[in-house]
């Protein structure tokens, strides 16, 4: 029986954040993000990308299947 190897926590999400940060506020489709990140983190199901992109702390949906990095907001303390 082959044991499934788990990916390190947030590895995929961190790689996607790095890629989108390099676009300087630009946006990319889920397929484009997967294509750019896959050589760095290895193969992952499309559902893993979609799931990670749902984290609204980091990603903002521009349109169906298109995301950008959420702008960091300054909080007044």
C-alpha cells in the first residue's frame, strides 16, 4: 500500500502568495497560478489550489477563477 505524503503546512498557499506578489497588484487565473507554482511545489490537485485561494486574508477574487493578492490594510491601533 502506498502512503500518501502530505505537503508541508501552507507550502502551496505561500508559493501562490509569492507568485501573485510578483505581479505587482495584477491578477491571474487559477490555471495560470497552478502552472507557475507547480514547478516549485510539485503536483497538487486543482481542488487544493481552489481551496487555498478561498483564504480571504490573502487572496481577493477578481472574477470567476481569477484572483489577486489582497492589499494589506493598515489598522489603526
